[in-house]
C-alpha cells in the first residue's frame, strides 16, 4: 500500500475514534454533587450603621470666643442647670463692667440732681428729659457689659452628668467648639442611617439585631422608636433612632451594625445558593433529576430560603451542568454543601 494511502487511513481511523469518544462522553450520565434541603432560621432584614448616644444629652460650648482660664468640672461629675463648667478670661470684660457701673452711677446721680432743680423751677424740663435719656443709656450699657461678662462663663444647659470634657486651661475656645457633653448615661439609643431605598419598609416597633466590634460573636437587641420625616438629600438616607435596653453592654460613642428585622422564620427550608438556576432546582429522584420551579424567599451568602417547591430532606443538584435536563440520569459525586442560616 502506498505511503499516502496509509496516512489517509490513519487519519480516518483517528477521526472515527474521536467521534466515538465524543458520542460516548455525550451519552454518559453527568456526575453531579448534591446537597440536602434543611430546616433553619431565615431572616430578612434591612442593614444600617449607627452610633450609640444618650437619649438626653447636649454639647456645651462658649457663647463668645475666649481663652479658657479655669475648668471647673471633671468627667463623671453631676451638674445642675446653670452651673459653671469653665471660666474664660474675663479681665477685659470686668474692666468694662467697672467703667459702665461708674458711668451709670454718675448718670443716676446727675438725674437726681436735675430732678431737684426742676422741682424748684431752677432747671428747665428739657434738661430733665436729657438727663433721663442719658441715665437709661448708661444703664443699658451696664447691662450689656454684665451680659458679656456672664457669657465668659460656660454653664450647663440642663441637669446631668459630664459625659465628656474636651477642654484644657489655656486653650482658645470658639463659639462652634463643644467643650463638654452633658447628659444622662441611661437610657441609651442608636442613631442610625438607613438608605432611602429601604426606609419605606421601616416602621416604629420593629426589632433590631445589633453587632459591635467590642462584643464579637454577640447579637444585641434594640427597637425602632423614631424615623426622621425629612431625609438627607446629600447622603440619600434617613435617620432612624433605636432604643436600647437598660442593661445593654454598649457604651456611648460605640459604632454598631444594625439589622432591622422585616421577617423572621425559625424553621425555613434552606438550600445552598449554588443549587439555584433561573428560579428552579434539580431534585434527585432515584438517580434521575427532576426540574422543579421554586419560590425564593431570603437570599443570603450561605443559604437561600425556599418558600414553596421543596421540603426539608429533598436532595438538590449543586452547580447544575448546562446540559442537565429534566428526567436525565445522573451519577452522584461524594460530598456536598450544607446550608447555613439565611440572612439578608
């Protein structure tokens, strides 16, 4: 046989073998991994972040700019409304008060003298009017000087505890500065921001589950108590306040992650997310697969809630191959995935 003929026969033989292998592979039942649908908790929630703050508190700062001469309270001290917390430099203001007092006293004495003269018809009525006007002006100047002197004392706006002090003697304090935080250590609340896309599903009274870095592995409770009617147009969010129980271990200023509970199922049917494909699953029935549409509930990273179409104990195919079809034979591969709690 000529060499060219032998080469053609060899190529033809290889092609026939390849076609046969492909046909065998195509008809071979696919090997699949499975998982068993289980019962477990499913939680649908809205995520938010926030901070712990007292229900009653206020920032306290100076009414005017000045240098702090003395700090009169410490953190943890109880204070009452109007109690001095810090004293600003008042030497110049005190001098102005002394000057205003002298002018007011002189104007008052001059007024009394003019009144006596008018009563004896020695002075004209116009002189009395002018003296009364000057006395009122001097008194107004004294009152303004006294108010400025009082403004140099930083006072508590309400009864409470000094929660924080951010001032030291010698520093310059300006009007926007918060020198003290005064309020009640209990009760506490969470001040959180909720995205505007989710706020319509939030309502007063909903349960909240909190996580804080300070308490790893613990889930702490709270309750929605207030939703601010006007949102933040820049951040596209709404402020939501959540009440904390009196025995909460959280401290003022801590940051938390909040999950506002919309729906909770304690015994939901759960499967791994990898078992889903376009709203249906493949269920194993005696080495055959059956395509079954399902109704999906909460979708989490570790599990998906199936609200209708599956029962706990059903075996489902993981990562269904693209060529998998209803009624097809399959071979089972050892191993599989376990669905954990479903949370969104």
